[in-house]
């Protein structure tokens, strides 16, 4: 048994797909039209098992974040070089709540925000 994905609520599936696939470079794991008004869309970083399901709030009963008031997803990402990934992503137009900083436990971390205000903590050690 393993974890497949966690849900992140977004406003527009196609816009979010463009961000995660084309900006972050993630792979599409599933993109299935499950009914007239329900699409199951899962993306993940290349080479990793667990991903995130991009979903609309009406299907998952979750509140939408906003870019003006980001909400932490409680999904954590790891990076071999937080500073380099931060600089690369900022150059691509990705927003961050924080610049890389040294955490109390000795790791470097920064908080990335997607276009819908979903915040992800990125660290070189969790």
C-alpha cells in the first residue's frame, strides 16, 4: 500500500494544469472525464509516486484559497537545493510567501504559492 495523492482545490483545472505541468514541469498521472461535470486530474513531480489531485471545490467540499490570502496545503516538498529551485521558479513567475531561510531544525525552506493561493512548504530536509 502507498499514498497516491492528496487533493488541492483550484478554480480552473486547465489553468492549474498549465501551471503544474508547464511551469513546474510535473507529469500528468491521470486526466479523465468522469462525467459531464467531473474531471479527475492528478499531477506529480517526475519520478515520484505521490502526486496531487487538482479538484474543484464543489466536488471535494473544500474551501478555495486565494492568491491574496494564501492557505497552507500541509503538503511538503523536498529539494536538493532550495535556493536554486527558488530562483529558478521565481524566474518562471512562481510566487513565494517566503524566501529561502534557515529553519530552527537546521534545514533551508521556502513556501511556494500556486496561482490559486495554495501554499506548499519546500525544504531540503523534512
